[in-house]
């Protein structure tokens, strides 16, 4: 959830760490801090954005060739200077940055207090720093590495940590369990980060830490073991991340840039996989497990947030075309139930980052039940990609905006490819329909660009509804999930209370909300549900609701019936979600902007949810 950056080498650490924190700020922006080791250990912390920390440090000494930094999304303790990381042990021997949650911190804190320790913050991280110091002071021969190992043996919970010891100034210790860390390899230098974005500028050689890995870094050496001191094999991966993808490229916000990138990222996701001319879908990542996938008698798709919405579309696609029963589960609920999972089940875990804690826990449960488990993920080298038997990468590129946009459409593209490939292999789709759908999917990028050309019109509609207090989104069939996703985008970034509903359920409760102050956004293209959705719109109008409809280009009936409309090109219903979601993303973006909201960093949210 939070962001960690570390550096040890022959350059000044401050510039590397502060730049890295800016690139990780989408992971948390309640507060930020930095620790620099240069003879003495200097720690600077500030509530607010990384820019506030940078301004604060200007008048202070920030020399040093070893440093760690952190940008925080608050879990234990409200955002404040005192609760910001890095945290230092009571006697100042150790300084630590930490992602995750130490679940037994209260008991550890009580035990340390009985040994004379006191604490200044409300955080679990300060407890961990002092626990390391406690073990370090028990034996004059104790080194920092052993003290960290002993402390972590007492910890229950998740952690990604980077640790500095004032008495061992040429060393950095990092470890992970349930919270991602990657180490970049340089010449006489090493880089540490929560994800690869701060590292890509300096190296393309990285090592992704696995759970319970512990690494000891000096300027010229890197040793890898586990927290129990056993050696661990090291796998060096090549990092393929363009620095340009981390910039706004002339757009005002990352979110707007990422909305506009969708025609390209959809195309990148099916490039090399979709071959309409030969009526073939190639999913190389599933080659070795495809026989097991074909044997599946049931599919369970797990995800959180936007990934869960993509999974719902996958359910419709897989059941209609591959004729396999599908269940879609919130990972956060699935992991704590006692779900019935068998060896003949296929479990698909979806996560943009590949580090979502609930999703990872759910897939471990599925693995324990011997189900076939595959992943859909956007990040090469992520925990999800390493913990599943096989999978399919989306090619959305780095997504910085906290409210997911292009990751959603990339996930839906992958699920469409998978459903059609399974349908073809199971002989549950006619050759004609299969060919039509391949060509329809291949044409989505072109149609998507046409939708984005309506940006100014969508902006004008946003102006009319920017002061709404509530909003209702309605859809049917494949587009029910688009209504859910549209509502989520609005509430995430504009703070307007919005709910998505299956349009047929409106009369079973939500219609009580309809009055002349309520915007009702209806996803209503010309498909098999068209006449029914028109009836739903009539019901809203009869109660004086303000209807904004997403309609098929050229639909004159609904244009005259509704207050405002957003057009999308005609398309096959199975691929319509890829188009229908784009105007809803733009509508939410413009409304949020007009309300003075930070669209890239909405309050209380962070990009990668690596804690429960």
C-alpha cells in the first residue's frame, strides 16, 4: 500500500530516493520521509505529499550515499509528522521503513514497554524498529542482520522493510513477507523499491524478493537468504519498463492520459494473440496448462474492486460462449469463507498490480485445494505471476492514476480472448460467430478513438451534474458490470455517492431514490435488452429523474427521450463493455476536476492494496 525506496552505492542517495518517492506516490500520499546515513543518521519526515517533504529538507543536510525513503498510506495512526516513516528505535540504533501490518504489534509493544522501551508514534512500525534494537542489545557480538532475523521471527503479519543500522553504516537490510520488494542491480550500487518504477531509470537487472526472503546489501555485495538464515537461490530478471510511461506526456493528469491510452493498450493486449485472418487466438502463457483448463468443470474468478467488475464480464463471456459454469468472488470474502473447491475447478485470480493482499491469500487457498490456478496481471515479476501455475499478462503499461481505467479494459480484453479460445476448443461456438467476434474485438481500438473525440461534449455534460450529491448507474447483461464500474469511478475521484445496479432491479428498491435532483446514468446501447432498458428509462423519467444515456451512435429514439446522451459506435454486445466504459470514465474525470478533487490521488485511496 505504501511506497519504499532505498539506495546504497557511490552516488548521493537523496536525489535518487526523493525522485523514487515521487514515482511511488500513487501508492500512498498521507506523509513521506527519508533517512540518510553519512556518519550520522539523519531522518526527515513530513505530513503531506512528497513535495512537502522535499521543501522541508531543502534547508537541512541531505548528504549521504545510503538512504531509505517512504511514502505512506495510513494504517496504524493518523497522518502526521510523528507517524510518518522512517521510524527510529528508542535509542536511535535502527531506522526502518515498512509496508504492511504487524498484527501482533500491541503484544510486542507491551513486552517492550516492560523492558523499558517507550514510543512516540501510534504505529506498528516503530514497535518493529525497537524490537530489532532490543535483540541487537542482548549480545555484544550480535550484528544487525541477525537482530532483524530474530525480530521477524516474532512478527505476525505482513511486511516489506528496509533497515539501516547506525553502527553498521555500509549496510542495508531488506526483507519481505506479503508486501512486495524488488532490488535493482547496478555497478557498485543497489536500489530497493516497492515496485520497479523508481528503479527503471538506473538498471534493467532486478531481483524480486519472495516471501520470507532477506537480503543484505553493501556497495559491492548482495547476499540473499531467508529470515531463518538458509540460503536462497537468486533469479535475476530483466526489467522492461519505459521511463516515458511514468510521465504525463502532456496530459494534465495521469488518469486522463491513461483513459486516452486505452485504444492502444487494448491493441497491445491482443497483439500477437488475436489473428482474425486465421481465426486463431494464441495465449502462450497458458500453453502448458491448457489441457487442465479444458477439463475444468467450473471456473471461479477472484478479484477486488475494478478487477472484480472485469471478472463479472468474464463470467458472462465464459458462460455464454464456453458453456462453463462460472462464479465470481470478492477475494476479501472468498479467503475467509470455507469455499467448496475441487481438483476439477479452474481458479482465475485477477489483479492489476499482482500484489493485492486479499487476492494473493485467496489464490493460496485455491492452491491448497489442488485447483488449477492461473493469473491475469499487468506487472511482470509480481507475486501473482510467480504464485500461479500460468497466466496471461495484460499489456496496459504502468498505471499511475489510482482510479483504474486502462487496466480494466485490458483485463476485459484478456477475458474475452480466453472465453473465445475456450469456446473454440470446446466446440461451443459456431465458426461464423467466432469469426465475427474476433473481427469485432480487433476493431475496438478504432472505435475507442472515436469515443475519445467526444471529450469536449462529455465535459459539457459534466458541468451540468458536477454538484450532484448522489448518482445512480443502470445497465443490463454485459453492461451491468459497466454500470458498477462507472459508479465506482465517480465515487472514487469525485466523492459523489454513486451506486451501480442491474436495471431490472431498480424497481426493487433503488427507484425510491429517484427525484428531480438525481442523475441516472443508463448504459443503453441497441442490444437484446434495448426495449427493456427503454422501459427502465421511462420509469425514471416518470419520477422526474435526470437521465444521461450511453447510446448507440445514430439512436434517435433515446436521444429524444433522455436529458443528455453519450454515443458509442455500434458493436457486438460481447465487446460493448470495452467501449461503453470510456465515456463514463471521462464523465467521472471531468466532474471530479470541476469539483476541485485530486483525480490522480483521491483521498483515502492508494493504488496497490497490499494490506487487508
